[in-house]
C-alpha cells in the first residue's frame, strides 16, 4: 500500500528509561524501560507522541524505522487535556522524514484510516486498518477528561500510544492515545480506540515547541458534558451544554457568579455542544480575556461575564 510505504519512515519507537529497580533473590539492580510510538513532524528532529509515553522518564531513546537509535529529550508536555508531548532527537545528522498533519475537521464517520506504531514495543511499524467509528468523543481515563477525540476500530495495542492515525492521503489526522479493553463490569470490549485530532495536535505542538508549554485559559469549573439523552432524562432546557459540577473558589467562574448546578450553554456566541465541547470552546480565548457566559439556572437563561486567567 503506497500510503504505508510513504508514512512508515516517519514513525518511530520511543524507549523511556524509568531508572534502576531492585528485584529477585539477589537484589541486583536492573533498568526498567517502557516504550511507545511517535511521529516525526519536522526536519529539525521534533517528534510528537503521548505524554504518558515519556512520563517519569530519566532518559529517552528514539528508534527510527530503519533501526537507527538516537538519544532524545522532552521539549514540552500538555496534560491532562490532550496527553500530547513533543520530544527532540539530539543527533542533528540523522536523515529524518517528517510527515504532514492533515485537517481532522474534514473527517467523516465510516472513512478508512490506518494506525501505525510499535505494537507491544517490539514490532516496529505494525500497521492496522480500520474506519472512523465516531467523532467528538469524550473519554475519561487516568483521572482526566479528554474531549473531541476520534474513535476508531483500527486495532491498537500496547506500544501504539503516540503513533499516527493516517488517512488515505498519507496525512496524520490523529495521534493514538488510548483504547477501551473492558467495561466497568469486566466484560471484554473490542474495537474502541481513541486518537487526538490532528488540528488539536497542530495547535498544541506549535506552543510546545515555541514555549515548552500550552497557555490555556482558565474558568475554574468541573463539568459534565450534556447530551440529548441526558437532557431528555432530566428535562433540561437545552440539548447540549456543560453541566457545572464544581466551581473552584476564587476562580473566574466564582467571581462571575457561576454556581454548581448551572448549565453553561454558550461562551460568547459559540455554543457548547457535540461539535464544540467545553474545553475546545474555552481554548478559542486567551488569558485575561473577558467573555460572556450564557447560563441556564432553574430553567431560566441568565448572562454572566467572566475574565479568564491562565491555567497554572
């Protein structure tokens, strides 16, 4: 397949040194490692991967598709909102093959995609084929809620994390981040994996390379995304929105008068809905910007103003 041939040189294995551990009857030390995948996005050696691939690392090694190895360092991470990280290889003499990030907003359910990564850490450039199973998904894992994810049924295994999800044009439309393997009751689950959309990757990566972090506006609420099913069940006045679960003390939300139990429907003129999850809408604004909040309280619409700060 031409797409696989074109993309494969851009996919790398990332080996993370987690430091020395002791074990066994001899109590002798050994080096513990973890591995994941990544994709080269720049000739200068910048590689995008998942934050959880490099978390706790005391040293990184990047293994290119041809087996060439190079030490690398973390440039910046964005957690918990996107689980993205940028690393950079230290060897400037490598012949690198960067790949183009595609427009994830143009994706449609049923569209074919390819996942490439180092399955189980040992099988470099493993290729699996699937479709876009759903868009704008929300998934809570490791205590964090990630929004606007791409759902795919392309097989994803340990070691695939941080690898690309590719369209038929050979463009990266997503970065693989997680997979559901069982239900809460322990029932096996098949074919439900998630990727971070390419457009989100572009925005985050640009800031990580430039500043080493992502400057995010802060409102100061914990929320639950409202769907038509939830709205119908609880007879809510709107089908979509962000239900305010908690308001942080002294936050912009608290100062604006937002309360637990409020339903946030709009920020300025942008609705908070399936295509515009709360965190994605919030990211359209900058710290210190004042925004209008359209809120439903006791089934009545009210307008509040909040001056956003920068998330620490």
